[in-house]
């Protein structure tokens, strides 16, 4: 039986390689076929003013006619489908990092809105929604009572 010297740095090196492999696997592009039913969720940005809630969604490569937007008093639901282009490759190899297929996203709103007055604009792959607040939300002032204050 031979002696093996303990090298704590080797264990740390092994751990680092495993962590690197885990991050590489997580960040590597995958085909939509690898995840049947996987929903591609568009990134969103939400801001609020006194008059309205503003929502921006990043949805590049989709025609406006392929988007479905539904708005209730407190939720916005966006769904659509990014359709792939059908091309025949003469070289026999095609690699794509684009994701095709259906997506859906529901976003809860911080305030109640007038869903009949929503304005939408879609330009350069960015969907802008202006969601005017309901009148009771615009004028909402909450009185805060402080408990017994003794001097």
C-alpha cells in the first residue's frame, strides 16, 4: 500500500471545475426541442406614475398580429408564438440559438387600472403598454394613525 499525500488544493480545484461546468451547462444555448413545453418568458420592466402603470416587454422577432394581450383590473397576460422560418439547408447542418414556439406571461399589477383605456405600442421588438390607473387608485390617500404618543 502506497502513501498518498493529502493536497487540499486538488479538492478545491475539482470543486471549481464542477462549478464551472454547471454554469456552462446552465448558460449554453439549447434547442427548443430539448425542453418540450418549455415557455420562453419575455423580460419585463414595470414602472408606476401617479396616473398610470407602464409595462415594457422584450419580444423580438414576433409580428404584432401574433401577440395576444389580455388585461384585467389587476393583471396583464401576454401570449404569442415565435414562428420559425422554414429553410432547406444544402450543407445538411443547421445550428440555431433562436428559440421558437409559444410563450405566455402573466404580470400582476401594483395598482388597479382602467382596463378599457389601455394603450399599446409595439416597435423594434419592444411592447409598450400604458395602463391608466382607476380613479379610486389615483386619488387614494391613506391616513396613517400613530398609536398613543406621549410626550
